[in-house]
């Protein structure tokens, strides 16, 4: 790969490599028996945390473009979202298949006796159709409904935060921090707030008052 290509696609390369590193480390630790005394729980916790971080990063892409005019962030949003779903899928598959052996009786008890499990499964149920319809082909097929569908990602994010809060029980500072990030990202989506942010950004860059962007690519995809 040439230097020119690296400069043009450095963010995409960084996202792909960075998103796959946790999976590579997890595979290495599993192969070398370095996943603590309870490897199943370690896999579930690691994949869940990675999925949450990648989901937060994907939701941050649009505000980064709105606040700073950094358009490359929009180009990696889908990849971040798909990697988030990949880790979430592993997280759920290990929980359902390895931890509970897909036993309906055990799963029923787990879901109703452990609220965090129910919240996590609800979040994954929302993320599944979003991942399936993430392609440009589905965007064209669904038309305006596509944007409405993909706004459900914020509900999924809030459910993931609730899942995290109920899971840790005692020290909830970390999940609440993620929750605060989601709230801020939702606020940036409010039209008046977005216009105000765009106006402030343009003023900082010395652009005319009425030149803030209203049809940039960040409005096309949640």
C-alpha cells in the first residue's frame, strides 16, 4: 500500500485494525489459557465491553462531523457499528449457547431473574435488524423509513447502559459515564442544538452567519 493510499485511508485502516485487536487478544488468551479461572465469564465481559465502546464510537461520528467538520468520521461510522454488532453477537452467543446451552428453561429463568440479561437481549434484538439493513442496498429499498429505523440505535444504546448498570450493581460510575455520553449525543441530534453548534463552528472558522451546513452527509445516516 502506497503512502498516498495510507494518507487517504488512515482512519479506515485504524478503525479496522483497532476493532480487531481485542478479538485477536481474546483468541490469544483463550489459546494460552489466560482467561482467568472462569473463561466463559471473561469472554462475555470482554466482548460486551468492546461492543459498548465501539457502539459509542459509532454514535460519536456524526457529532464529530457536526462540531468539528471532520467528514472522514462519517465514512467509518458503519464499520464501527458493524464491529460493535460483531462483538455483541459473540457476547450473546456465548451467553446463550455456552453458558446456558440454549436450554429454554434455564434461559427463561435467567432472563426473568436477572434483569440485566433481559435488557441486554432487548438491546441485541434492536441491533440485529439495524446490522442486517446497514448496507446501501437496504438504504435504497427502505427509503425514508431507513433513517427512522436506524434511530432505534439510541434506544439500543440506552438499554446496553441499563444492562451494564444492573450487571455491575455496586460501582456504577463507568456505565453512568457511558450513559452521559449517549445523552449528550442525543442532545446534539436536536435540530435547534445542531443548528446552533453548526453556527458556532462557522463563526469560529470565520464563515458568514448563514453558511452553516444543513444538508451535509451527517444528516443522511443516524
